[in-house]
C-alpha cells in the first residue's frame, strides 16, 4: 500500500483491488464497527461507530456510482467493488522520465505490445560562458531527439489501437503534444514513478485499478 498526505489534511491510502474487503473489515475492527455507509458523488463513505469516516474512490474512474453499492452489508459492497475493479480491461500505459519512456497496452494485466527505450540526456552543469552555452545546446538537442523517439513510439503503439483507458506517469505532456496523438486523453496520471521499464507498465496498470481511501489524521 502507498500512503501520502491528503491536501487539506489527513492521508490517502492506495489499496490494491483484492485487498479492499480486508481493508474494510480491518477498519471496522479498529473503529468499533461500521455504523453507516453510503455513496455520494464520486465516493463511497464509510462511517464507524466511533466517529471515524473513510472516503473510498476508484482510481481509474474517480467515481463509484451508487447502484454498485446497494447492499446493506458494507463488506458485500466492498466485494462488489473489488469484482468490478478486476473485470478484464484493455489498458494503455505511457511512462516518461528524463529521456526514458515505456509505452504499452495490457489486456487483463498482461502486456500485449510495448516499446521501451532510454536515451542519454546530459544533466545540468556549473560551467559558465561559451562552454555552458554549448553544453545547454547539446542538452536541448538530446532532449528533443529523445522526445521525438518517444512520440514516434507512442504513435506506433497507441495511435490506431483500441483500449478502455490511458494511464500516464511522469512528464508526458511534451509527448502528448504531438498532433498525431491528439485523441489520447489520460484517465489517470501518476507523478511519482520510477525509471520507465516494461515491468513498470504492469505495475502502473494494476495501480490504476486500485482504490484511494482518504482518512483523517
């Protein structure tokens, strides 16, 4: 599970889809049982007997329609959400980070097609004068070349493909500015990614079908 601070206070816990029913059961045990639960707007709210509440959203869609949750038993509701999250889907993933990229399509968690590459882009320098200017031009040229290769790869993999959702990670804005990719609109974006590799495509797609739970401190 990933845990990070929530804007405005509290924390956000990322829970894998299979773990949602167990998480809800543990929440009930820690907080004297569940007094009430209901769906409202894009969240499923669970209220404990001790006054603590948890707000659950589905990462991929940022919304949980109320008709998924029409069960008096919150554990049954969690099972319904788990099952929905794990339904077969075709998910496209695009990751980028400092000259490296990985792009692919996964069907039911398995990579069907992908392209991954790492290009050398020099870092910053403390040198001054003409040397710094030459260095900056060289670095800019390397970055542009790496971005062009990434754009071409993304178009080759995703340009004419059919998929249910696009998940992105890292600084992909420059890549998606390519006119050939105008139809690509990310459903979820993760800013905190590791070095783009094929294995990370699977991890990111799985992360996208999990749940985000907002809790008070």
